[in-house]
């Protein structure tokens, strides 16, 4: 059994990590670290884990050496603690924004402060199996992308990889996210009275995930992010311009070729039906990212759509997928839950 610990285990992402890892057939969770609830039962904070575990939250000092640690800490905290975790664990999988970018100047621009461990920025392998699977097999430091960044990258990557879009024109991303994306300690804006029924644009320009998309796709990305009433789920719509002569069948073939062998990416672009395009609602609890597209052949306008559960494929599930790859285990181990319908 592989010994793993979760830091920041009381948050939403931390809870999803515990749910997945406690059900993983080759993992023993040896530490659920929380600075807020040390000594309290895990199922007191994550009631869905009742009768699943009698684990209690602990402090950092109670965690010994382990095979892997997952950092589900608040942004800007992981980079101050990374040295300690590297000493304790053979593999560090970071789910914060601290190591998602590889340049200190870009980090400063999007996060508004100096990075506390800039020398390590280039050492973290991006936790995107669909783009970096071979690098992940030998990585000791992994940084899982943001949920909207993961959706945005997967929705456009097949076309970028085949040079089917005009890179100089860049791409515009319109992202919608549920309230769980703000975390378990979100402020007044996430109160039910304020959030219910709202469609709140909280980042009209300059969202930090656009920097991640630009890094992975090599194009100029602009993102607008909107909070919607859902609790879970992300849907990202991208607008780009196809190169002359690229038609709908070429786009479809690019998606099919790219993702045919990917266990957690499904191409969804149907002519009819209720769920013609990717919809987060049917993905909740699953590690799938559904991607789809529409083409205006008269203008060369391309629209792609991606949907995922922000806490799973957009966070904890993607982290476990990367962990499986790194440890030489089947990539889908512990991640086969298909989602629910109706919900």
C-alpha cells in the first residue's frame, strides 16, 4: 500500500481527495492535515465520509514520511511550506495556484505579489495527463492546473496541436463556475442570499487561469469568469478563428484523433438531444471532461465547449490521475465513477 497525506484536508478539494483516496485500492491515507480542526473527526466536516473512515484531522507535525502528499492549501500558502513537504514525501502534488506558472514575473502579474520559492517554478510538471503524460511518469513535483484552465486547454488543444486555428488572433474564453470553486471559507459574496439566482461576473478581464491557458497552448488567451447558481461544475466556452479551408469534418477528426485513447476526455457534439454539448450537471462526482465544438464555415469562426466537475477533473480527480501515472498504476484506478443522471 502507498502511504499518502492530504494537507488542507478540511476544504472542498481536500474532502474530494479524501473521498477518492480512501476508496483507492492501493492507498493508505496516513494524514489528513488541517490547521482549523486538529483532533476532530474527518466525517464531522465531510459528512459524506460517515462510516467510510474513522480518520481524524491532524497537524503537520503528526505526518511522517510518506510516498505522496497532496497540497490542497489556500493559494500562496503552499509556496511557503513546500520545503517541509519535500522533506517528508517522495512525491508532492500541489493543487494550489502557487506553482502553475513557470515564470516569476507572470506570477507577480496575476497574483499581485512576489513568489516565495521562484527557483522551484520550473521544476513542477503540469498535472495535465493529456498533454504531459510522459513527463508525469518520472515527476517528483506536480502542479495541477486550475479547473477553468483544464477545461479551456482540453477544449482547444487538438486544434492547436494540428495548427488548425489562427494563433495570432488568440482565443477568448467565457467560463462559468459553481460556488464550490470559491472554497469552503469563501466570504460574504458566497452566502446563499447573495449567490442564489445570480449570474455574477467576478473576473471580466485578467483571470489568472488565462495565464495557464496561454502557457499550455502557446497563444494569447483572454478569459471572462462568471459565477452561476450551481454548487459544482465548470463550463468553458472558447471562441477562436480557424485557418482558411478548415471545415467542420476536419475539426471533428482532430478531436477524435486526439482523444480516442484518453480515458477521461469524451467528445460530445451531437446533432440532436437534450445534452448535445458538454454539460457539467451530468459530470458531477466524475473525473470526466466532456469537450464539444461548433463551426461557422462561412466565417471560419470556431466555438468549443468543455465541461467538468471543478472539484474532480478540475482538482482532486486530476491529481489522483497524475498520482496513478507517477506510481506506475493503471491511470483510472479509483476514478471510474461515471457521474449521476438525473440530478
